[in-house]
C-alpha cells in the first residue's frame, strides 16, 4: 500500500476556543489521518547514533521514550495549552500527579507555600503531610480573604496555590489579586482550573503563572480515564518540570492522552450545557423546604457571585453543593446519607466532570481523610451534599433528589 504525500496545514492566528479544541495538535503523519493518531509504543527508533545523542541530550527535539516524549501525549498537551492560552503544557498520569510534579519542580526544603484551606482534600494532605516531611512549610488561609494571603507571605514563600471555584463549596478567589500578592513577593501563583476548564475561565488572563488540571474530570468528560496536566510558560515547563518527569515518570499513557484529546473536542458544548443545568437545579434546590443552603456561583445568593460571573464568563460551572437540615452533625450525616441513598438515577461516587450526574457526601469521601477540625475550618459539615450535574434530563434529576428530600 502506498504512502500519502501529506503537507500539514498551519493554523492561522486568532482562532476561537471551539476551533482550537478540535484542530490544534501535532503534525499529521505521512498518511494524512483526520483523527489524531494513537501511538502505542514504549520507545522510538533513531536514524543514527549522532541523532540519538543529540535528542537524548536535549540539543535536538525528537521523540525518544514514552515516559516523557510521545506524539499522542504531545498533541493533547498542545491542544490544552492552546485552550488555556499558555505557551506549553506537560501532561501527567493524574491530577494529583500534576500537583506532585508542580511541587517537586518548584520547591525544596526550607521553602514556604500558601494554599487555600478550601482546596481538594488530597491536595491539603500532599502539601501538609508529605511535603511537610521534607521541610516544605505550608500555611493554609481563607480562600476569599486576600489579606490573609498577604499576611502569610514570607521571604521564603515560593508558591501560592488556589483552586477556584473550590471543591465542594464553590468558593471563588480573585485570581488577579492573588497574582499581584504572589508577584510582589517574588512567588508564583498556580491555579487549579478543574471546575471551570478554559471554556469558562482562563487563569493566565488574570495573572496566574501556572494552571493545574485533573483531566480525569471535564477534559475527558465521560469518566473513562485518569489524567492531569500543568500549563505555563515554555521556559518553566522545560526547565522545572520536564527534568522531574523524565526521572520520576508521572507519565500520562498515550491511550489516556488520546481519550482526553478526543474529549477536548466537545468540551465547549458540554461545559455550557452542564452549567445551564446546574444553575436551574440550584434554583430548584434553593426553593426546597428541606434544603438549608445551596452553594453555587451562578446564584445571586452566592457570596462571590459578581466576581465569579466576571472571571467565569458569566457561567457558574456544573458543580453545586447544598446543606440538608439537621440539628446535630449526626443528624446531618444521617439526612445527607438518606437523600443520597434514595437517588435512583444519579451515580454515588466521588468523581466529577462526567456526563452522568454524580452525587456524594464530601465529609466521608473526597475530604474523608482530613480531621474533623480541618473539615470544619474548610466549611465542610456532615450536612453537605455535592452534585456534579451531567446531561440527563433536568426533570429526572429533580425527581431523583426529591425522593430523598421529600421523605426527610
């Protein structure tokens, strides 16, 4: 069978996000495939020893070994960087592997980190417990009070870390203000953009230096694979993160990269549709007599509603949380379990970002490894239920929640 003669197209400047999500990737092979190829190989042959030597030393670009160079992974990195508006991206085996790589690439013993106390439970554990063992100190502060971030700055502060909105209370931080605080002290700001994705929010536009992703969530969008990524400047990716990746191997597999690559093509329409559903469901929950409070940036009752609408392109995202009534923590936990256990459509799991709606009680799942004191400081009570809204019919989701709520 003969080979096609293929001349790759160069994409013009100024393309919209929806187009970049479909078109940006590495050059096509000689066969001219329309869908990006999946390169399932552990290593790549070299034309000669001199070329191999230059590529292994970094003098020349080229694919060497899939622990740190693979065309499919490179396509996914290129596409995500284009969407986030950054120069480069490095993909990892999971979202938490991205946080691990971030810390290993930037921090050393004696350094100081400032982190929101409302971030994902595993991020808190990684910074406080694991990196604490190696002499990295972390100060946890209020997500929404910039003065606490300013007061926590020291000459040893190297990194500020926030996710916005937070998991699960959807607290929103002012990215621009935090970037100014970080840069005034010579530190970097990293923002976990998992909940919004670049469809709703691009932290780089507000001064963030690095953007963290769990590709497991909305980037894939259908709960199929685990993946992560860091987006930033080419300089910091090449100098700080690629050497660690090459040695430590928090590697994203080519297959998982290909799945995320395909997921990115529909990211825009999914995020917009799921955000619209989440807003409608939040309004319905806010009016329900058995619901104490609803946490969702798209609601006018949300404390950071105006900020969220500016940063998040007037969309609240697809994750909401709500408190059921309960006079005591024990009663609150019982009532939360009652509502969740009576659902018949929603999936009971701690993941999010799927086209299938997911429901969970954060205090016993995503934040279950934290102490009760840590949970309460983060505002996570036993009464709390989190819902990651999918693409089912909205009436069916309301009916599903009503079964448990109405019978409390």
